C-alpha cells in the first residue's frame, strides 16, 4: 500500500488536462476545535482485541512505518505536534516489545512516502508538505541514512509504488504554483537516479496507487482545484511498466480522495473510504463505501460500519482486511467524529463487520502487519490534535 501519507494526516488535489492551477484545499485539513469534535468507538468483539504496546520516546503523526525483512518496524520522521518536524527514527522489535533509536534521516520530514526496496533498504521521498525534492536511503545493516537522487519535480501528496522490476514509480501530486501534476517519475535503485516516464491523463493529488498482480499499477481518485472550485475524481488509470504508458480504466462509483488501496490475495484491488463531495465545509463528507477493482471494472465491495478518512489499513494472514481509526466528516454539517472503531472486510463474502475498537482515537497514524499475525498501530493524533507516542497491538 502506498500513501500516500501520506497521513494523511495529512492529507489533499488535481487537473483535467495536463495540469490545473489553484490554491491548496484548506478545508480538508484535520478538524480543530472541541465544538465540532466527537469521539466515537464501537462495541468490541470477544474474538479480537487491542492491547497496549511499548510507547515511542517521541510523539509523532504523518510519519512513515516500514516492516523490515528482519520483522522489525522502522518508524521515521513525522510531526510531533510542535513547530518543527522530526528527522529521528526508531525501530520496534516485536520479539521484545521495545523501541530503540536508530540513525536519524539527513533532514526532517513529515508526510513523506517510504518504500521498502528489493534490497531490504528503505527509500524515503519528499515530505514536509512539498517543500523538498530530496530522497534518502536507510540501510538496516548499518542503521544509517544516505542521500540519493532527488525528484525532478517538487510535489506533495503523491504516491510511490515498488514495481516488479525493483524500480519505484512516483505519480502525480501538487506542485509549485498550485499545479496538479500529471507527471510521473521512476527511481532506479541500481543507479540512485530518477527518470521521467509516461504522464497521467488527469493531474491529481490525494489519490491512491496499488501494484496489481499482473505488474501494472492502478491509480484511482484524488482531487484537483481550478481557482476556488474543488473536484474529487472518479477516474482511474493503469500504468504498464513494459511500455511506460498509462491507459484509462473503469471509474469509481464514488469520486473520492484520501482513500486507501490494497491488493487482496485474490488479485483484486480493494479501495477503502476517503472523502467525497465538494470542498465546501458542509458539503464534503467521509465515505463508508468500498470498491473492488478487477479486470478493468470497479464494483461494490460493501460498506464499513463507519465512514472514514485519515484511516489506516492492513491485510491479515487470513486475507481479511483490517481498517481502523481516522475521521468521520459528516456531510451537511461542520461535525467531525474522531474514531477508535475498526472494521474487518471478508473478501470471501464481500462484507464488512465490526471488530474491537482501538484503545485510543487515532488519525494520520500507521498500521503495520507483523510476522506473528498481529498488527501494530503507531502514533497519530487524538481528538485534541495532539501527537501520540502511544502504540497498540491488534490480535485477530
């Protein structure tokens, strides 16, 4: 899954032709003020549970979390909720339920994107909300970071996807001057350099991207602005690495941004939640509906127990999908609910069911599936907008 924390927390806009210009969509920011905030949980099921795990030494949201080949989880960067972003990184060891500091990034980053490369190194790209084109590599063998090639184009709220070739595809985002980018770039780990590849048909940010079983990349949804009008896209496109080109494919039933996309064991892609509607405060809303992509067609994949965006998701060993936390912006009002609730998607039946709620409300956090079958939730923000150092474990 790529984010595009990114988190999110994040989280974010596009174009009809090759690019369009406009201001950033400020109404999609995380809600503030106690008058519009409601904390929401759901009933807990006996068969699954959340339990406290060791806290980090530093609160953070809009960070990245990457499961390393060793089974440890690398958490890097993010926003502690103060005036400065973080360069620090930490390793979680599931065997001992402990955190240990590791090398700091070469620069502070928040809302960046991290990708585990075929070599076992971790590539971190951009961040700090589009103020940098730089990228760097983490080497688990040495616990150190080194600079690598920079993006050719400044962009924020883009996606990064590891291809079958070992290259990394970066798509879209918002560039300088409010341009919603169609441009895409490829990172070659062998040379540490970026090159241009085919462009999207529509500029977009806050979209999602997922690598399909056939090696193609599905990009769906997102948003762009023209002057003060915000448009959430229902269009989807497929990237073919063999030709470096994009083609249009089946549209989403609901145009959305800040949604998540995951690959199911069946080879279908599952598209989950997000924001729909226009950019006006009372008219945009969180989405509960999910959609499934297969063979060029989008179809309904049921609805979660609660609409949400700013959420996180993970595929369990059973093939089920865990979705937790986030925000529920209620359409037609200025009310936003802060969620601790979680839902499970069963690909065999195409249905959703409630599962145990997290111990804390979280948005712009991360979920990482561990080799034990448990899932680690890290950081995020609470209903007061404060960064969290707490973590917890989901046991299916």
